[in-house]
C-alpha cells in the first residue's frame, strides 16, 4: 500500500490517540511507590520552588534559602582538601605529571593508581571489586586504624558511595515469604536510605528505638524487645547500626558496641555497621570504636563467627567529597559461596566510578609525616574538623536556649536532631491539612525564614514526639544567622499557637513541654 506523508502522520497520530501509556501509576512497580527519602523530599522540592521564584523576582521575607537539609559539605561552602584534588586531577589528566605545581607525593600516588588501571587510564573499567592497589590501601588503613587488627584486602570491595554497598548487601540478605521474610532491624531515628531500601526490596522493617533521654544511646533491652516482637511476623536476620549516628549525632561507647555484638552473636544476626562518620567525632568524652576492632577484642569465638560488613565513604569525614561517589565495604565471615554471589551481583553494575576510587585511595592513604604535602594536608584536615566541632557546640547551645526545644549533644557526624514542642492548636491545623505536625512546622519555617530542614517524621521518632534534622555544615557566620532566625521563628510559632492554651513553664527551657509516649 502506498501512503502520502500526510496520511502516514495522520494514521500515526490516530494510533497514538487510541493507545494509552504502557507505564502509568497503576502499572508502576508498587515497591517504587512505597519508597520515601525524606532528605530530598517535599520540603526540599518546596525550597527549590522558592529559589526559582526569587530568581524570577518574586519577593520573599528572606534574602536566600539556607539548605540545612542534607550532609553536602561542598554545597555549603567547605573547600576541597588540596591533596585529594591534586591526586584525582593527575589521575584524570596525566599530562599534569610534568607540572612543577604538583608535589611529588601526589604524583607518586597517581602513578600507582594509573599503573593498576586498564590502559593506565581512569577512563577504563576496573574489576567489579575495585582497583587492586586501592583495595590493598584500604586494608592497610583499616589495620592502622584498628591498631594492628589484621585486614585482608580480598575482603574489601570498593563501592559507589556507601549507599551502593549497603544496597548490595541487603539484596543478598532478603529472602523468604510471609513469616519467613527477612526482617531488617534499623535504629529509629534512622537514615532514610535504610527504610527506602527495605521498601524497595520488600523486606520487613523492624524498628528499634534509640534512647533520646540518654543521648540517643543504643539499649540492648530495646533490641531484644524489637527482636521478640518481629519474630511473630518475620524472620529477623539483619541488624543495622549507624555510628556515629545519623540523624542523631551520637557516638556509641565501646561497652555498648560489645553488648550489641554479643546480642547479634546470640541471635545469629548479620551485622551491617554504617561507619561513614568515623572521622567526625567532636566530643572530648567520645571516641570512635570500629565494630571490627571491638569484635576482635571480644575473642575468637566472636571474631571468627559474627558476620559483619562495615561501610565507609568519601562523602563525609573531613573531605566531604559527595560528588565523587567513592566508598568501600569490608566483609567478614561471609560464606565463601555467598561471596562469589556478591562478586557476581557487583559485576552487573560493572564497577564503581574509578575517579571516586582514586578519591577513596587518598582518604585511606594520606600524606605521611616525611612527605612534602603533609603539613598542608594536616592543616586543612584539622581546620575542617575543628570548625565542625565548634559548630556542633554552637548548635547545641543555641537550640537549648530556646523554650520548647531540647537538643542532645552533637557528639559526632554532622547533624542535630532536636526535639520540638508543637502546641495542640498547631497539631490540629497540621492534621486538617493532612500533614505530619513536624512537616507543618518545617514548611512554615521554610516559608517564613528560608531555612530548609527535614522533619523528624522522615527519619522515624517515638509516637507523640516531634523533631527536625539540620546539618551543622553552614559556615559559622551563616550557622549563627540560621540558628538565630530559627530561635525567633520558634518563639513566634509558640506565641501564635499557644494563645488559647496555658503558658509553658520557662523554668527548664531545654525540655519540650510534652511527654514522649512509648511505641506501640
């Protein structure tokens, strides 16, 4: 049959008009619809809308949107660590090896990485587990960090940030149907990656609550309660720990870690230790203890049997290199046949970004004392960590000066997770708008001050309590402005919604005037 061009177009349009979309909300994978990720959720979208409106000349009651919703250090103005960028630049553009502007120790590291890359180029694929020499450097770093506890580089897998490793391990662990479906124990409050991954994989989320009254400590009695309750409807097989904590900023004690590992040993749980904030410890009374080191010190009965995977990343620490998407995981006591399946699973996504692997190498193999870059590197590293420690104290002090806000010490990581009092009238208004009360609070805070924080309901919290998470990453001057604005907003919010209610007691301004309820 012969058709003119016009006839063909008409028939094509007619067919398109009769044909619906193949992919609709009705046919979409329901597990995708179940995924929520609060740190890039509705509040952040609203912040983006406000920024675009301001660029178009729409007046707002603030000069800028301050994004304190996500741990993105460079977006908040932190400067890169010079040595790391030098090494990555040399890896990406080896012609710079001839430049006298680059120190010899940076060139030496870049040459070593390139030597292990196919075609001596970071543009080539690496092995699925990562570049061999970088895996060896990670193992050496872990051994130094843990004061001689041995690390085998064959147990190290480089990943696309810690998130990629966490997702890969959960994929291995989730199985069964109905009452035998894998239960994954996660801390509440938690980093939403975990709840999102559990939803996507159709696993069963098992909440255990951190003790807010005791600086977000992890109580093994609470672990036992959650485990007992979960066994009624699933098979708890995985225990996730975030230390230092996100969003809670606590650093777990060695004794606490011992108790957790003993519990995991007794219940035959696979332990996932998210340790991406291991360099971010600010309290003089706290120290980072790796789960691996504590497990080793508990003796061979534990060290040779408890299945443990620990995760680290380029995104946090003192480097804050989120965009490189570098990370690693160390896998202990995994069944050899399962390890082969892990390698197969990792091979599906080919390999992590090789430039991110190079960035990870600098973090685990920084300049040594005798090398030319050591002095500058040490100064830059200490400047970042000292500033974060100062901002952690500042955040805690100012928030605790506000009636109706209570903030635990920010011992580590880069977040505060204060509890806030929300008057009943505001709770009622939020419910009338089908909003969680702390979402309502955070939206009003954004619309009136330009401050973007994330409601506690996006991380989980005890019933009847309200929180928000904010980063401590803005510059000290901007953080001071943010905290002062937040204080003024909160006082006005209380006044606006408490006029018809009895006045709050100001005898203890640090304690929100509502009682926490125990979880169901």
